[in-house]
C-alpha cells in the first residue's frame, strides 16, 4: 500500500511538529467531540476520556486532541 497524499490532518499539516502553549479551548474541543461519540455509541461506550498532553492544564502540547 502506498501513502495517501493528504495535505493535512486535524490540528497540523502532515509532517509538522509544533508545540503550543496550553489553550483552555482544548477541553471544550474534547467535550464537543465526546458528545458526538456518546450520541453514536450510547451506553456501549463505557468511558470517553481526554488523554495526552492537551488534557493537562498548563502543559504545552501539539494541538491535537487525543480521545
């Protein structure tokens, strides 16, 4: 299989590594996405967690929300 030629992914351009200062909106972004996941999976999803560096207040991170 070859690599897809996508120019970007959520948060950053492909091949880019960039750390940003903590942004309180990351929590809100997670909550918005978690809500969508809950609607799809209902009670099947026992837990939906915000993990990774964007989940830690005050920590610089790549602006990609890990769920």
